[in-house]
C-alpha cells in the first residue's frame, strides 16, 4: 500500500520573525507514518514545522511551512498514493498582508486582518477516485456533530475526531482519546491510549477497508 501522510502545524507569516500557528506537535501524524512503514507499506510524509525525528522506512519526506506549501505538496503527491491520511493541523487563517520587514514595537495598537487559507481536502476532492481519504477533526465542543459535518463536506471515508480541550489528549502530548466515524455512519470510540497505538489501529483500519473493497469488486 502507498500511504501519503501529512503531519504537524503550518505557520502563516506576519513578518519575517512572527507568525500565527497552532499547538500541533506533529506526533500523531508521525506515529501514523511510522506505523505504516513498520508494516511494510511505502510511505511519503509531508511535514509542517515539527521537532520530531523522521521515522525509519519513510520513502520521501517533504518539509513545508505554510498552508500554501502543504497544498502544493499534497497535490504533487496525491496521484501516487492509495490512501491519504490528512493529520496535519493546517492553519485555517493567515494574515491578509505580510510585512517584508520586522514590524517595530512603537506603542500603537495594531489590527491584524486575517483571510482563510486554502482548503486542501476540498481542493483534491476530484482526485480521490478509489483512494481512501482519512481526515482528522480537532474540536473543543460538539465533537461528533462537527466531525460528521467535516467528513461529509470533504468526502472522507473516515474521520478521526478528538477533543483537544482535554489535558491528557490531543495537542502536544503522547496520548490521545479519539472517535472514529466512518462514511457509513458507524462510530467507534477509543479510550485513552498512546498515539502509537492509535496509529497502528488507524493503519489497520485502512488495510481492512481497502481489502474489503477489493474483495467486493472481485466477487
């Protein structure tokens, strides 16, 4: 199986030294890439800024910074893959204008105007074909409701939803507590466990899903 994995945050520049971003460490995405490579799959990793060692067995690692760069890299690689795991926490907004020089502190109040970044999953919807698309939903309220809306809006086969307001799960920690919501409406809730354990189970879900579809098409 050929697996394309995105991981980490993006950084959207305000000026040459400042940016807006989020709390994603990249640990979940790197764990998925490691689990897939450990099972003998061919893996390409697209990573935003993350202070994590690249797992062994990764075919290609592409480093990006901004949402625009991640968009371009996903587009350049999606035709290659059998499954895409979009675990990166891509910034939803970026500064509408970026200063080419450092903005000096002068005591005045400033307003930062934001604009939406590109929606990567929507932009590749027409390229999905028989590929498996897995997304992640980081929520602080109405977890399943918001995750289902994202799954349907973006044409996903599976969405992995987690409550990032919890202190022992989500961003910047080694554990997570997730709900897997499939396109057919089924929900599987996993209690607190390591991100590596969750990654193994996600990869196994993808393997089983692809195997099931192949069996159905050949029967």
